[in-house]
């Protein structure tokens, strides 16, 4: 017989017909080694409580429907083994909750429509470039491997919403598109068959591209190992190239870039004024004063690093890499 | 014991000078074999990438190659430098074509990157190699201290680049705190973001996140917070008042760089770890 452990699944329950707010219900069940969270949910539904509501279709980490929070971290239920989670947290209680940043419909099912609406708005489809895509189907429209390499990873997105559900920028900023949405914009911005190409960074810019805080959680948690934050970074570079620089984030990046590429080191003292102008200096005044009192004011002039010439050569040659 | 090239990063050379001072006194006291190559450049902190992605890769390939030339691994005290260096390393490992292209560029300056150099944070080196030595040096001074370990994003995420500790339930700082004779108090927010990298583009969110993180430490009755990241430190220490204002809270929470706590535990004086340079008063905890 397979090894088994008694585990408490502490599941968030919510039925809008009766409940004012969600509450937890414990189910203690035998979990054989290798059992996934989704299998355990089906077991409960079939044997203990048929009213338990959750989503799950493919059971193979490909449809993206089954994501839930397991002990606070969003994951695909069909890909997550209960034993591994128990070991990770050193407990026999697993909390299963619906995804964050979305409205709960019932139990573990959430309303995906806001994320979906945002996706629709960012034009997540190929707009053919007539110069590249032939008029008839007789000819192929070729994408070369080196071209594909740049956005290949981003075509793996299964729209599971895992990244969206815990993104702090989504949580705090209404107009923020979201990690997978930026991933989708980037995917087409790099596609040589697309008519908009880098122009797409303007769409990203309009959806608060500079509000990502680079917490790297989307990169860490994505079940398909896509790093949405990388899309954000690349779209930022493209938007700067397209001249969209009237934003403290972009100005900060440019100031940083200039400072580092000229001396090899960052000049911390000039960043506030370069990024936000006088407003930046005023905002930063109390902190600057506290540094002054502690005798640790960053110097206004930075001494270049040794071998600055070699460094500059690396910078200018790398800038040419495509 | 391994040999290291010390990569302090920009903040520890400027606004977070106390992290640089304390790192050096701690490394000296422990006898860590390190040099500080003067040709290391800034890692770009993710910002250079936002202007020209391949320039960020180029300058970090160069930094890695400098350490490789000295036949040393890199030891750093900034989580963002840690991520940037490791990110470059991963890109170069996974893409042979890019690695060759970068090597062609580096060869113009007499450098070459093979992929031998490891990148580690100071506390990681200490836990991996100096655990025994530290425990023999601990003075019992921190016996009654409750410490909240704040990891900082780039110390633990993304797992396929960092590959040290569990980003969902990390334990290295807790292990370190216990080793130093203090008591860890761990809250769920210890793995969340302080918002530093949005300081200019979304400052209100950054301050709110920092405030909430500090508040958790306060609510859990911590005497102080420690962090391996000088950027998280900046938000939690120098910006503490502003951060707490955004969540309508007022209290004082000392925030120490990991190496300041290590130094205090192994008998260095508060001055030797430059505790007087922390903005929020911290001297009173010892
Ligand atoms: S890195 Fe940016 S997009 Fe990703 S979760 Fe964090 S804030 Fe959201
Ligand atoms: S980027 Fe990853 S986590 Fe986000 S929706 Fe796509 S597959 Fe899911
Ligand atoms: S059930 Fe399809 S991804 Fe999990």
C-alpha cells in the first residue's frame, strides 16, 4: 500500500447566498504520497461534500483553470503535491484559499473578468504586418529561430492568473495591466510578423508600465517559468526608445543609466533631481538631512572606476548587441 | 575556505556606508579571504536594463570576468547586486551564442568569462562556511533580543536564478539569528517587497509596503529588524517615519544590516559596526 499521511485541508468556503464573508472549513483526510491538491479537492467533493466549488479541467498544468492559494502562495492545484507542501511548511495543515486580487464567486472559484478585460484592452493578438505576411496562404511567413528565441518563453503562458493574483502593483493600482498582460504585449512587440512591433510599448506605457515594483514574485511563482517582469523591463526599454520619457520612472532609469555608464558607479546624490526635478529634491530633503546628520551624505561627484576606458568600451559594444 | 572578490555595490559605498564598514570588520574578524577589485562597476540595479538590456548584461559579464581573472568567487552585501550578477550568469550559461558574443566584447579589454565564478551574499557565505567559527565567537550579548528577519525580494526570488533558500518559506536568516544567540520572530510579510525599486515611479506604494512590513515586526514585538539588503534598509531605516505616516502609525523600530548584528554578536563594538550611522536610533538595543 502507498504511504499515506493524515492531513487537514483548511478550505476557504463562501456561498454568497448564505455567507456574508468567507470562512474556513477543515477536512481531515488520508493523503497518499504524490496526491495533488486538485485530486484532494475532487476526493472531498465526491466523498464528503458535493457542494465544494473549485475549478479544474485538464489536470495536466495546461488549461490554467485550477490555480488556488496553498498556504498563502498561488499555485496550480493540479501540479502541486500535498506532501511536498507539508514538508515545506513543516505542518500537517494546508490552507487552501481562492486567488487574491480577484472577487470570489463561490468557495475557491474567482471572477476572472477584470483580468480578462485588461487583457482584451492591450490587443493581445497579432496585427499582421503586410510587408512581412504574404497575401495568400501559398507562401510561408517565416520566423527565424533567433527571432523566436526572444519571445518564445512568453508564448507558453496558460493564462492561469497566478502572477496577477499576487502582484502588489495590481493590488494597489487600478489601471495597472498586470504581469501576464505585459507578457502578452511583449510577445507581440518582439514578433517580426506584427504590424505594431515596438509601438506596442506605448500600449504598455498607457497601462502603468512604470508602476511595477520589480518584486520578482511573478517570475518566481509562474508555473510555466515565464518571467513577466522581464517583459516589463524590455517594454520599458522599448518605450524609452519610442520617446516616452515624461515619467519619474523613465527619467530615473535614464539618469541612472547616464550616471553608471559615465563613471562606472552610480551617483546617488543626483538621482532625485534628475528623476523628479525640484519636487524630487524637496521630497528627499528630510532623508538627505538625516544622512547629513549621520555624516553619510553620498558625494556629489563620483570618482570613475579603475579601467574606465575598458568599461566604456564594454558599454558601447554591448549597446550594439541585438 | 574559499577566496572571494568583495562586491559591495553602490549604496554601501554611499548612503548605506555603515553596511560597508560593518561588512569589512566582520569579514576581517572572521578571517574571510577577500580582495576588493577596484575595477568592479555598478551592476545597474535593474535600471540600466530598463534603458538598454544588453548593456546591463555586458557590464555584469565584465564584473563576473574580473572576479574570474582573480580566481575568486564574488561575495556581495546587496540583494539587488546579487540578483543582477546571478541573472547575467544564468543568461550566459543558457545561451552559448550570447556568451560568445559577450566574450568577443570582453576580449577587447583583456577579459574572458568562462562561467566558473559563484556569486554569494555575505550571510550565505557565513552560514555555509563559518558556522562553526561564529558559534565559537558568539558572546551571548544578544540573548534577550527578538529579531525580525526581513529577506528582501532579490535575496530569495526568482528561485530559478537565486537558487538559495525557499522563497515561500525561507529559513537562512532565522538560522543565522539563532546562531548569533538571539531569537527570530518571523511574520508572513518577511518575504514581501519593501517597494524600493518603485521609489520614484510609485513612491506612495513603496512607502505603504514598507510601513506595513515594519508594522508586522512591531506587532510581533520584535526589538529590531535585520535585512541583507541595503536598499530594503534604506526604506525601512531612513524612510521609516514617512513609511509609518502612510499607514497612520508611529513607533521606532531599529533596522540593522545583517552584518551589523553578526558583528555585535561576535564581540565587535557598536562603533566598529557603525551602528551610530543608522538613521533610526539603534544603539539602545545593545
Ligand atoms: S515584479 Fe512587477 S509585475 Fe511582477 S509581481 Fe512584482 S510588481 Fe507585479
Ligand atoms: S505568466 Fe505564468 S503565472 Fe502568469 S498567467 Fe501566464 S502562465 Fe500563469
Ligand atoms: S487543471 Fe488545468 S492547469 Fe490545472
